[in-house]
């Protein structure tokens, strides 16, 4: 089923159906591996991120469930990360090569790409326990599906709207704090925090998209652009860490200097662009957006069959509902 909550249906049932759908798809990917085991792991980990973002929506009413299940899925995903992380570094160097500013820089990045490709292949060949890790992940997914039966949420539309608004406000405040931290200092961790906040925001916009499809989709596209920028920035931070830990992988000192120069220049450009995009994405206040979420969900949940005229009238309240247009 789509990664979306339908406000006209009982919230608990919808919530569990979306979570189970994502976990079941992860199981299918890990079992069938249509494009090979490593691609299956990559795609399954995307599903796990979606489930974790979904669980944030019930933090207010079910803190223990959210804490326990978030940890279960987070830890499971971590066990499957080795080869994918190594592959991401190869992709990062190739991304840098697309932005090379000289023939010498391109040559150095080619050396780095070859070295990191060999490293990835070595890690893959040594990961003999991957089938066992995937089997364990499948079992964990089934446990997570079973745990959904414990959920006991109040399905009253007004209380659900209040619950979602509280989660939305909390997440927006977290994003704004991360953005402020990025502007204060250039620590890689604060940019990573902004990226995680952007990912969660993008997923929440998808989950609640039915309450105002056009505006939510526009905002989702903006958030995805931010996440992509910060994804590249994070990959460069990880690459910098490897360069510092294992400089011998990157050839002689001249090659190493060219690689580091390319990383620093591109990372600075990405950070500048990401901060500008983040101000655009998070331009509206947390209180404004969360209040709008509460209003729109409540209306959609209690009036699932609006007529065209009522929709037109609702969309005409531009002064009150411009917050999500960006």
C-alpha cells in the first residue's frame, strides 16, 4: 500500500497497515533479492527509515512503544550497513569526479575511485555472514509486525489531529534547532542532524499528503532537494574520515592533497546551498504549520467526502493556509 495515512479511516488501523506494508516489503526484498543481496539490503534499509519516521508520529501517546520499536529497527538496519556504506564511498568519489575542476584533480579522483572500488569488493568478499544477517533481519521484521498488535491509540479524529500536530511541531523545532546549529559552526554532526530532520519532514509530508495534496507535494519536493544536498554533504564527511584514517588508500601525497582539496571545495559549496534551501523549506514557523496540520487533518477525518465546491472554498483560504506552499 502507499506510504500514506488516510484520514477518513481509523487511525490505528491505518498506522499499523502502513507500518506492516513497509516491513513486509523489506522482508520480500531480503528474501527474493531481485537485484542481488546488496541492492536488496539498500532498498530494505529505505523501508526501515520510513517505518522509523512513521513511529515518530505517535511519540506523544506511545513513547515506550516508539522507543522500543525504533531501537529494534535502527539496530537491525545497522547490522546490514557494511557493504552499502563502502559502496556509498565509491559513489561519492564518482560524484566528486563529475565536479572536477582540472585534469589533475580528475586523475586523482580516478585513482581514489579505483582504490575504493577494490576496498568495497574486498569487504563484500569477506562478509560471509551476510546471509545470516539478512535472515536475522527478516526475523526481526516479523517481530516488529507482531508488535504492532500491542498498539492501543485513541482513534477520535480530534485527538488524532492533536497527536499529529504535536509530532509535527516537535519535528519542526528539531529541524530549526539543527539549522541554527549549522549556521553557528561547521561541525559535520550538525549537518547530519539537519539531514535527518529533512528526511523525517519529507516522509511526514508523504504520510499526511491526503489532507492537502498539492501543497504537501510541493513541500515534499523542496524537502527532497534539501535531503539530496545534505546526503552528498554527509557522504563527503564520511569520506573525509576514511581519508584521515587510511591515507595510504589514496596514493601519494600529491594525489591525496588533490582529493582532499576536491572534498573541501565541494563540501563548502554544498553546505552553503543546503543552508539556503533549508531556510526555504523551513520558512514557516513550527506553531503555524502544526496548527494547520491539526486543522486540515480534523477536517479531512470528519468530512471525507467534500464536494468540489467545498474543496474550492477551503482552498480559497489562502491567507490562513499558505504555510505549506513554501
